[in-house]
């Protein structure tokens, strides 16, 4: 393939591609001392992950038990009608597929970072499921204890808790998307560890304290995960801006190949198909029915719109896989907060239309601007897929709440919006306008907590004990010439020189 | 890889490969004027898709509403037992996966057309879900109004309607398979727009008017989609036949690579696994139970038979991935019409056996014959996977209907075949023979409507306003040297010359 | 890519790679006589598979019928509450995905054996579903007839039987993993044919006769499949040991590429996600609830542990995809026997931790040792993923049984362990210690039957009528230079010389 392009390499291109040369050089020309340092650095992951896993055994031994429905001794559970479990389990598995295959393969779009993308997605999620179940449950208990509304009890493990664990993993994976390729595996574990604490706190404030509705997690999962990730990213690495020239230098491994783009589409499609399950996993009855209808319509409209907008806005009107892989999903994010509300089918389609358009504009115009102006690096463009559509979703939830009238909800309005039930029935007697204000407040609080805690977590993650060797610039978590590259942490075929040599030999 | 094959290029091969050279030439040597025309042509997709999507918002605002089960105000829906939704939703998601991942990846087998295959599959389906729900529902309403059996009402959106939307997408994707690689994305949208109208009309005639049974859509989805696609294909491009020599010239991009074949297997397997859900999504009770048993048995027998037949009939007795990817699925198509009937387990296996054999014979012998004799181009061989097995299925449904005796169905015969119920119970009192005749009639009508409307739609799709620049031959929808190539409409890595130059430079 | 590596091929590498050269040579330099022999050999698959499939039609016609729940004439089945089917079907589809996509893609990790891996996985499973349903059902009937506890009846086909068919396929696919790349497709069919008979016998002895619990199949599926596979492998090919030098010669096609490793991760993730469905498909009520919680926790802990252990134990502390693809799954195997028992959440996590560690140690240390010391070839390392974790699971089941006290199970202890019910209630009045002894006995019997029958089956499979041409060493099932290579049985792009020539020509 390459032989026919040997002639006339121009100097400009040589310079631009310096980083790739650096990467190769780094791996192949490391001297023995460097190797020793890198080996020790890599090993620190085993220590960190091993300790965390052992801690999990201890924490679960002390603080967790089966929920009643999973106990043999609970009256009637053995022969109970299976409907509860039958109801949740298929939804749980859909969400599970989104977390592991959806996010996992979506992030494999980088041409030399597939092992890391799918691998770190895997191990982070497996850790967060365990950690997230404990922390989210504990956070709710703390709130109740503070309000004299309960006592500490063992975390009751059930299918609902497994779903909560996957939701927590979703937030962490969105964050991972913002810093993909620029963090070590141990840094990712540390980020996940802290993120879950802030995630749980924010969820408790917004959902339990403010009593806002966010069925699909537009605010508490997507907006939180995205802004937390941008906070981490900003704290980890200052900028792509070349200090000397002021130009943004792109990293040449920060791109896709045909094959890696195809793998990423596996992720996109599973996310897209199962998004109704994500938005509706914990909904019931007619509410869940609306979630399914609204989310499918919003996503369908978003997909068509994203194709059209991408075609319109890209140079030469060619589709870019980056938009197709991501912006087509924005409709699921944006309809999240309001998916269970009576927004009417056309409303769902309109939300999807707006989200698709906004997300493509994000990829084409806003992301380059953020990189240049705010030195904000965002590998997967989570700002365009989760950040802006998440805010759109949060505002959509507020507007839908403001428009939630008796006519559309009948006597059930207090079941959909708990705080709108009369005080006599255990609610707060909020009006539609009250509820909308609380929704906006929850959104603002989410963004504030996410950015702040993200920056703090980023500063923790780049402490020297977590950094790989060779980080000279204080602003970097990893040396720039090791970014987006599987070879640093994985055995890859590139590192089997014997085979390569044989190929060459056979051609003589 | 290539360097060792530099010697002795023979002239024959150079000539045969002319089309690939032409493709490269087309993209790299376009002059400015061509570029401007292509840019304008590509942009027309954005206009067309954008308008269609906006029209959808308006149509849904005017003509659609939630079904009662999804309305909060409907008595008892909020706390209703979730069984209805729990029953349909997992089946819906299986069908959903078939449409987006199944069909989407099955069509990625072409070596340079992966982005287009999975991408157009994605956007077409997302459009058809919206459009199909409206049109199929409306078609049924029109029939009822004509027969003074109802009034127009808003389309009631529910999980069943989402399944109907996916079925409609299935028919369109089968059609897309016939013309894959030879149509522009806007042409595909136009084809889908019209196909849905004829699809809905044919379904109403066959299912509502003639009261035939076709649980798995052998006739109304597979046969219709395939023959419609062949009609479109025949109208769009006359032939592969070289006018001067009379030989069939194969297009060298019309082939697979190892990697693209592996991606296609993802599609095959998800289609194969979830086919019982497709055939049984709308069945109930023991009928659905039979669908699952019969479809799994038929598909299993078909898979083994397709491997055996392909091994037997291919040159040198080597397996061909084309057959493995497609013919293994024919058992699902062929058992479709009769899957819910009492055909006995061995009957299901026999149908799968026949379908696998027939489909492989189609790929090995019939398709080349059709290309030469009828100038019929069929990129994915939908005739072999959906066309012939669909007819086999339709006839199987007729035979099973003729053999449907009281002994096997007891008092429920009127529940399985509505028209066989006595007139006193709302049926038509048909005999088994009557029902079989109606089944055959529905099959014949399906083929007739499909071919006719397919040709008409093909003629519409190749009108000059939809054609790309450079179409000189009136018979072509796209210039032949742009076929099967992602580069015309997608940003691909082949178009990043800087990176390539660097590769070359580093080797000096 | 290759051009820059032309210089300085070293001789050592040339020698090491002899096998790849041999493979190429074999295919391209075959003389006409060889070709004729190979063609005849390949065709024997069509004969074998075709006969088996026709036999299936006959056997099903004679010995199978719908179960009552799938019969239209059964009282009330048509309108029956769909809960039974709704309960099983989503679980069935998860298991189905594990069999076809999970195992299928997991085995595609070999760089030149993707078509064979996913293809043979496909056809073997499709055959075993049909054969396994008959044999497992028949085996249970034989046991009952011997014990005067029933008469022969037609196999009642239902969704539960379809799940049993998939479980049987699971055992066969584990066996296939041990001999992947070193057996012809017909040999695989023959192995599957015999394995199912021994598998069903062992299951009947362990489950029905000894009344042991093994909800997730740690013993009857995983341990059996793995040890059967090792038996077959040992009988088929003696060793990798080079007779002359005593060194283990690795086969250079016995490795992965970046792309094949990514495809394998699709398999890994679907197996990992749906493992709770495999372990719990046939469980009910609170028992099933515990299966889900325990299996998710065990797998999550196993994933984190496998990453940590692999990082710790591999050279240079780099992750190896082999471990990530396989060892992360060991937690599902190891918790299988006890997943439905009251092992407490921390117990599940501890089992996952132990399994992940053990499995990685298997891949890093034990497998190389087995290859050298016992001449035991195990392509996928099924001993590390299914063999050892299966035994760990079997022992875990025994320990959990010994610890199963009234306090944790209440009055339901006889529902979980049937033989522990008092004799008056149809049980055997076993104590906890009794039950544990039976569990250990079942494990020992499983290993014994598996190894013995595996060796016998291996000896059958390498009989000369099943061997390809050119097998000179009596110990081999296939000539070593044809191992791990799609080209022998599949049409591949490597065999399209015209295209290759064109590539070269264009570079001049």
C-alpha cells in the first residue's frame, strides 16, 4: 500500500507527524533504565486494582446482604410469581449491553487504542458496579439518617441495585470518554473511585432532596458524567495549543482507521437500540410505555437529523463517521429527563431533531473552538454527545414539568411527580411552576458539582505517584508522545519483531 | 504485503480491474468543476432528509397520539400489571437488533462499502420506523373506512406499533440489499418512502382483506421486499452485460475482504439467533410457543444443510462465506408463514432443510444465471435469501393451511385462522381448502404488487434530479465506476494524504 | 508496511517461521494429484453433515412432538397467561447469544482462522441443538425406565428443551476450543456426535441419580466439556514437542492479530454480560434472584482481579489480550454450582477473585507446563477458563452444600436440595454433609467420564477415513502445516491472485 507513495514527502508533513515518530521512538529506543521505570510504573496498576478488589470483599462482607426478594427465608419468595424479576431482568441486560459493548466498542474508534478502549471500559465498569452499588446506597442512607428518616442497614442486593450499578458505570464511562488515550489505567481507576462518591452525592441531592424527575438520567448521568470529565480533562492536561506558535497541534494517533470505525459502529448501534431500556429501566406501567415510545421516536428523528446535518455542515458534504457514531445518539440523552412525561409523540420527535442538530454542530464547530479557546481536550467529544444534549434534556424536563397539567396526568400526577402530590398524601403540594424551578435548580447544581469535583479529581489523578515516567510538564498526566497508543500497556503484535522480519525476508 | 507481488503483472488482469482504477481516478483526478457538481449533489441528501424529518414532526403532531396503554389518564394504566409491556418489549428489542445490527452488519461484507452499508441501513431504518408506523396504521384505517367499518382516528402509539415499524424497516432493508452499492443515499430514502406505501397496501390486502395468515412475514415482508428490490434494481441499472463482448463484467469492488466478511458474520448471527422473535413477536400463548420451537428447529436444520450444500456445490468443495452468511438464514424465512401452525417438529426441520438447499443453489447457480439472462443485478443475493425462500414459505403456509384439521387445532382453529371460524362467530366459515386458496392468492398478489411497484419506484429513483453527476447512460442510477465505494459520500482514511506521505517518508 | 523492514532478515527467524512457509507452500504448490485427494476429502463433510441432517428429520418424525404448552389442543393453552414463555424466552435468547456470538467470536482470536472459528462454531451448535435435545431427553427417559419410574414417550419440545439444547452446545464448544485449528470440520461433527451421548449420560448420573445441584453447570457443562476436550486433544495429536530437539515448537499461525483480538472481545463481552442468564436460566423465584446477584458480583470481581493478576504476572507488566479475553470469564464458571445457594454477596466476590487469579496463573504458568510435560495442546486454553474454574466451582458447590443450614434456607431447603427433603416428602433426608459428599462424587465422576470418553472419541476422530490427505504421523489428526489456517476449507481472499497482481502493477 505504501510503496507507491514514496516520492516527494514534503517537509511540512514530516513536522506535523512528529508525534507519531516520537511514539515509535519512545517504545523502540527506550534504554534499560527507562524500561525499569516503566515496568515499575505499570506494575502499580496491579497493586492498586488488587487492593481495591480486596477492599470490596471486606466492604461487602461488612455492609451488604441479599435483598428480601433474593432471600430463601423470606416468606413466599421461593415460589413467588416471577413477575418482578421477569420485569427487570431483560431491561437490566439491555443496560448491561450498553455499558460493556455499547460504550466499550464506541470508544474503540481510535486506530491504535482498541485494546485499551474496550479493556479499560471493561475493568472500570466491573469495578464501578461493585463500588457504585455500595456508595449510591450508602449515600441515600446517609441522607435519611441526617433527616432522622431511617437507620443504617446493610445494602440490600437485588436486581434494581444491579441496574443502579450499571447507571453509575455509565457516568464514569462518559468521563472516561473525555480523557480517553491520555490517562493511565491506574489513573482511570482513581478517577472512577472518586467520581462515584460525587455522583452519588449529586444524585441524592437532586433526586431525593430536591425531588426532581430525571427518569433517563439526562442530568444525573449524562450531564454529570460529561462535565466531570471535562473538569478532569482540563486539570490533567492543559492544552493542545503549541506554546510557541499558538497553533493547535493535532496528534496523529488521535484518529480512526476504517476497521476501528466499523468496530465503533457496533457500540453505537447497541447504545442506540437499547437506549429505551436505559431511559425506562426503572419506570413502570404507562410511564414506562411512554418512555419506550418517546425514546424510540426521539432517537429515530435524531438519527435522520444527524445524517442530514452532518451532510450539510461537513466540508464537501461528506458524512463523517465521528458524527454518525455519536450525534445519532444525542436524541436518547436529550429525551432522558422527559421521556416518561406526556410530551406527545411529536414532542419526542422534535427533541430528537434538536438534539441531532445540536450535537453535529458541536462536533463540527464547538469542539474545535473549545480546544483552541479553552484548551479543552475531549477525545470522544462527550461534550457534544452527553454535555450539551444532557443540558437540553434537563431543560426539556423542566419545560415538560412546567407544562404538566391535570388534563394529561389525571389523578396520577403525584405518582409521576412525587412532590406535586398534596401534603396530605405525603407530597409537597408543588405547582407545575414550582416543579420546573426545582428541575432547573437540580441541573445547575449538577453542573456545578460535576465541574468542581472533576477538577479536584483531575488534580488528584495527576499526582506524581500516579504518573508514568517521563512526564516533564507539570500540566500533563501522561507524556504526550505516549497518548492514544496501546503499546505502552498492552502486548501487541507490533512488538513481535520476529514475525515482521520474516515477512520482509520472504519478499527478497 | 504487496511488494513481493510486483513482478510480471499480466495484461489481462490490468484490463479486468479497470473499474477499480476508474474509481480511484474518479476521486483523485476530479477537476474543480466536477467537484462543485458532486458537492451540490451530495448536499441534496441533507435537503431531502431534513425536509422528510420536518414533515414527520408535522405529521405526528397532526395524526399521532399515545395508545391508551401509554396514557397516564387511562384508567388503571399507571399501576397496571406490567405483563403486556413485559411480554412485548424483549421481543421488540430482539427485532430491533435484527434490523440495526443484523441487517446492518450483514450488508458490510463489501470490502470498501462498510460505512455506507451500516450507515445507510441505520438512517433508512430510523426514517422508516417513523414513516412506516404512520402509513401501515393509516392503510388499515382507510380499509376500514372504505368498508364502513370505522372512522379515521389518531395513530395510537404503543409497543405493538414500534414492532410494526421495525417490520416495515425489514422490508425496506431487503430491498436495499438488492441495490446495495449502486444507489445514492438520497435515492435510497426516496425508494424507502414509496416502498412503504405499497408495502402497507399489500399488507392490508393480504392480511385484512384476504384474511390470510403470515405470522413471520414470509410473504408480506420477505417476498415483498425481495421482489420490490429486484424490480427497483432492474429499473435502475440494466445489466452487467458488456454490450460489446456479451460477457458479464464483474466489478472488482463487488467482493469482500477477510475483515469485512467477519463483520458480516456479526449480522448473520444476530439475525439467525433472533429470528424466532421476528416470526413470533405478535403471536400469543401456544401459538407463540410453536413459533419459537419451529423457527429454532428450521434454522438449525437450515444452517447444517447450507454448510453441507455449499461444501458440495462450490468449486473444490470449499465453503464460501457468501453462502454461510446468507443461506443459513433461509430457514427462518421459509418457516415464517407456517411457524405458528401445527407443522410438527420434523416438518419444521424439513422446511429448514429445503430452504438451506434451495438458497445455496440460488447463490451458486441461479444468481449467475439471472445476471446473464435477465440482466438482473442483486448485490446481496436477496433473491436467494428472501425471494425464493419467501415463496417457499408462502407455499408452506398454504400447504399447512390445507392440512390444518380439527384434530390438531381443536376448538381454537378459528383463533389461528380467523376466517375459518363459523360465520356465526364472526368468521367466514372457510374450509381448509378455501384457506389454502386464499394463501396462494395472497402470495401471487404480493409478487405482482412488489414487482410492479418496484419498477415504478426504480424509475422514479433514477430521475435526473436524483442522479449524481457523470451519469451518461440513461439506464444507470449511478456511474458504474462509483459503485460499491464509500469514498464518494464518506470521509475515509484513504483521503488523508498527509498521513500516507509521512508513512512513505519514514521508509526512505 | 513491509517495505521498510526488508533489510537484515536473520536466519534464526527464517527457521522459526518454517511452518508458515510450509502452509503457503502447501496451498500454492499442491500438484494435481494432491488437489484431487483434498477435494475428495473436503467433500466428505457434505456427505457426513447431509446424512446427519436427514437422520435428524427421521428421528424427530419418530420421536419428537410439541410439549403440551405448545399444542393448540391442550386445554387453555391458546389464551394462557404468557408468563411461562415470557419468563423463559429472554433467558433463552441470552444463552443463545452466548453460544453463537459469545463462543463464536471468542474463538476468532487466531489471525488466520476467523472463518473457521465462527463458521464451525455455527454449524456445530446448529447440529448439537437438534441432537442434544433428543439425546438428553432420551437419556433421562432411559434412566426412568430402568428404575421402573416411567415409560418411553415422545420428546416434548418446549422452550425449556431449547435451553437444554443450548447447554449441550456449550459443552461441545468448550471441547472445540481445546482442539481449535487442528481438526477438520467433519472430525468436529463426529466429536460432537459422540460427546453429546457421554454428556447426557454424565448429566443423568450426576443430576438425576446422585441428585446433586449444579445450577450453572460448573461440573456438567464446563468441567465436562473441558476435560472431554483435553482427552480428545491428547488422543488426536501427541505433542508440540520437537522429537529431535526436545523443544516446544510454537506454530506461528497460533497467534492473534490486532483485528482478530478485537473480534474476540465481542465474544468475551457477550459471554460475560449474559453469564447470569446461563447460570440462572432454569432457576426460579428467589433462587434465580441470587443467581443473578451472585454471578454479576463474581464476574465483576473476576474481571478486576484478572486485569490485576495479568498485569502483575506478565513480562514487563503489560496486559495480554489472551488473559483479558478469557480469565475475566472464570468467575462465571466458578460460581456456577453455588450461584443459587446462599453464599452471601462477599462470598460471590471472593469466588470471582479466586477464579480470576487461578485462571491467569493457568494462562501464564500452567498451560506452558502442560504443553511441555504432558504434551497437551489446548488452543484456547479451555483448561484455564473451564477446567480449573469448573473444578473450583464444583468444590465451591460442595462447600456451600456442607454449609447450607436451616437458618439460611428455612423450610425451603428441600426445594433447593431435593435430596435433603425428608423421606416423607419425597426426598432422601440427606444431611448437609451427605449432600456435600454427593457433590464431590459427582465432580469426580464427571472428570473421569469426560477424560475417558474424550480419549475414546479422539481415537475415533482420527481414524483414517476422517483424516485429510498427507497425514503421515499416526499421532496427528491433521498435518501440522495445515493447522490454524482457513485456506484449506474456505474460499479466502488470499486465493484471488488477480486482485493481488493488480495491486502490484499499480505500484510500478
